[in-house]
């Protein structure tokens, strides 16, 4: 059951999300590409003729979870881990970078402009904040 949920979540996330910038974590576009490369053969073999919409491919892979290649399962795990790390970094960014914003970008209004300010001041920004920005996929 856990494998089925993992497959469904990865396919949903992978097919529903579009690109982001370079980061240590996979971008959403790279995640989709990786799933297509590593799971494409399984999808073609196990789900031949299905339309992509309405979760049909995810349902098919769930029904055939025992037959999915280890490479595909590994990619799904990697993609889910990377997306989770990216989401956690995005959620933690404001707290982690609060001091840096106050020190370097306090006069800047708007979250996007503050982020741009921190990116521009990268050499003066603390290591934890720089890492959060990179892990969030914003650099």
C-alpha cells in the first residue's frame, strides 16, 4: 500500500508541477524528466494505451506495483525526497533568513524583492540562509 501511495504521489507531483531554477534538490522539471526516463518503459509496458489524464497512469502503476522496475521505484523515491526537501526549505526560508533580511534588506519591501536582495548580497549573507535559498531552488 505504501508503494502504491508513493507511486501515485510522485506521478501526481511530477506531472502536475512545472520547472524551477537550479538547486541542490531536483527541479520540478528535472523530476518530471527523471520519472519519464526511468519509469517510461514500465508505463509503456504495464499501462499501454492509457491516457495520462485523471490519474489513469498512476492507478495503473499502483495496480502493477509488484511489476515496476527497481530503477523506477528508486527514481520515485529520489523525486519524492527531493521535492520534500525543496518544500521544507521553502517553508523554512523566512525563519532561517530573518536575521539576514533585517541586516541587509530591511528597507526592501515585498518578499520577492527581499529574496532578490539576499541573492544579490550572497557573499554577505550567512551560510544557513544561503543554503536555505539554494535548497529551496531559488538560486
